[in-house]
């Protein structure tokens, strides 16, 4: 159903001084009057920053989104929000997640936009943007920046998580200055965020499994042309979402959250998933608690062979079929009818996605590890619960007797 009157009409569609004041300032940017009324104004919420290297290609990505918005008959307006670069910010980016989400929320609410595209990448930029957008609840789609290409060091695959291993080898004299410098140059060799199933990749998978991005959003490598195509198509889709008034609350149902927990279990996603998903659920008003992670992860095996739980990288996941191929394997368990950003159900998006590489994505009945996901622990050390990712934990530490140092 076509939306008759867009929210932005409250700024640009008014007569006399009340409209003039807004229109004239937009015309100042060379925008003709007919662009401002009768079509949806699409905000592009950009976390580009040279201080967030994982998101440094987002200006180009925003241009791709804009082309899609124009093509579909919307008008795009790009705006900056606080960007959280995981590796740069001290003492930790997590300290500012909620602050960034407030920036996002108020920037969307206060401005003339009918729908919004969230450009997310480095760890906290995804939850902060999604949380802020949930509080306003406009039609919203996420475009992730994508993982970087797999790092290379002396013909070996490496990732940003190898920093700790290299550091130990250097400290014990098993790695020279020259070797360390070579590793440094080969570790982050393209645009994109960390290429393992760390928090950034987990968050990109989270938005795809929640249905608030297009299929394949999570794994397309940042420098792959398919990432730009997906950004362009997301631009088209958000115009459609604005016209149909398909808001975040229409997509983020309780079932969508349960799907995200099951998918996170199957991919061995980060434990940070728990705190961010709970915060997003709180913003959109869906009841969710720690016990849901236990309940909905149970019986879901680890089928994605990705570091740190396994062997491969996000680039390999994309070549193997992407997250949609993982979700295709899980369809019997998932809530298949959840509606996603493109108006199709989870089932319609995933059902025919082949798995091209069983070394990377296993069948559910032949998993890499029957134990997966997030397990919630309770005891006298953590009365309210603590989380562990058993697939990435050393087996010898699964049972331990020792002194508790608090
Ligand atoms: Fe940005 Fe790892 S430092 S995702």
C-alpha cells in the first residue's frame, strides 16, 4: 500500500513560512523543490571515519546506496554519526556504544527523513546504529561494510586475531622485526572489518538473520563488486519499504530474535552477540533474556567452520554460499515465515541457496562440532549468569579446579 503522506512532509510540505524555512535551506544545496515533496526522503546514516579503518570505504558505499535510492524515486540525504573504531578508541569502544546509539536515535528522530539506511561495520557500529534506529522505528535497512580479504603472511592465511600469536612469538625471539613487519603489512590488506567470526562478522550475520538486511549482506567481502551491487539494491529496497511503511517493528518480532540466536549458534558467533541482541530487543520492545540463548541454541550444532571456532574466514564463507547457505541448512529449525527487509520471508530468501563447499559449511547431520553457540553458566561465581562459547574454548579448560581471583 502506497503511503499517502510522508513524515518529511511535516518539514517540506507545509505552506508559508513553516515550509519555506525548511525548503529554502535544502534548496541552498542545489536541490529542486520537487525533490522534496511527494517522494520519500531516505537518510543514509554513515559511520565513515578515518579513525574507524574498518569503515573507511563507506563514502563509496553511500554513493552506491544513493544511486539505488534515486533510481527507485526517493531522495537520499547522507548524515554522519559517532563512529566507533574498535582498535583506536581508548579505553574501549564498548564504553561509547550507548552514547553512539543516542546520537543515531536523535539524528533520525529530529530530521526530515522517512526511512533510513544504516551503514555499519566495525564491531560496535552495528549495535549502536540498530539500537538507535529501533527507538525511532522508521523503515530501516542495514548495509554492512563487509569483511576484509583474508590476510597473508608467507603464503599462510592470517587474520587480525593473529596479533596475539605474533606478539608472543616476537617476545620469545621466534619472530624477527622484519617478519613482524611483513605480517603487519599482510594482515589488513583490503577495505573491510575483521575477517574472522569476531564481533563485527557476528553483527553482520545478526542483522541478516534478523531479516533487517538483504540476503548475503554478512559475508560478501568489502572489496568485492557484489558489495556495491548489494548497497545499490538496498537503496532501491528502502524506497519500497518507505512507500509500504514497513518498519523495524514489523521485522523484529520475537520469532526473528529466536532465529538470530539459532543462526548465531550454528556459526559460532561472538559472545558479545548476547549483550547487543538483548539491547536491541529492549529498544524494540521484544521480551528476551539470557535463558533464551540457552533455550534457542540447544540442539543447534556448529556448521560453519570459521575462526576462532574453526579454520576458515568470512571470504571463504561467501564463496561457499554465504550466510544464506547456512540458513538454508537450518530452515527446518528456523521460523520460516519471518518477513525480511525485501518483503520476502526467511524461507523465500534462503531455500534455494546451494552450499558450494562442505569444508566450510557442513550439513546439520554432519556438523563440525555438535556443541555450538552460547551456553549460559550459573553458579556461586556468577549468580545472574555468565556466558561461554564452548566451540572456541580449549577442551582442557572446560572442567577446571582452582582459585577464583576476582
Ligand atoms: Fe573493526 Fe575488528 S577492528 S572489526
